[in-house]
C-alpha cells in the first residue's frame, strides 16, 4: 500500500536535497546511505544537527506543519530514498486512514525522540558554559 504513494530517488554524495527556507513538500525515508541535516549558525558556519541512516525519516516537520524547511539536507554518502510528496501524503490521510495513522504515529515518536536529544544538548551547553 505505501508503494502506491511513494517514489524512489537516488542521490550521489554531496547532493543538496533541500536547504533552509525551501518549501516543505516531501517526506523522505532513507533506504540506503546517509543524509546530513544541518543549519547555518551565525558566526560559526554550517552546523551538522544529525547524520541519519537507513530506516530513518526526515523532512517530516515541514510536511506536517506546512512551514518552510527548518534545516538543510545533504547526501552524506550515496543514498537511496523513498519519497512521499505533500499531495500523496494528503491523499494517504484521506483515503487510507489506518496507514496514515501508522505514518503519523511514527513521526510523532521520532519528533519526541529528537526533542529529547535537543533538550539534552541544550542542557549540556548551558552547564558547560557554551550557551
């Protein structure tokens, strides 16, 4: 069923998948390879927020809240990605509620994990005097 709403993309090392501020029109699932999520930090240059591997999802925030991308994504090595567009995601929500529920619940768990990791990093930075 999920194959009906996805496409597959292959990207070479160094390919920019999207950058900060781009429209959030796709959700990605990594099949093979690694993707680096990063953001420009004033006075420091590009800061890697995460390096994601097979089975991990990215691009979901902009798709869920329809805001521009909050970070950029770059192929950290050659990768194959499963892609769900915003339109296909909306169709999934309307036509296949059970599957949409599973996808959304997976996104919620992942976002909760990432929020915990961010909180841990902020705590470390504030207690180490770097914040």
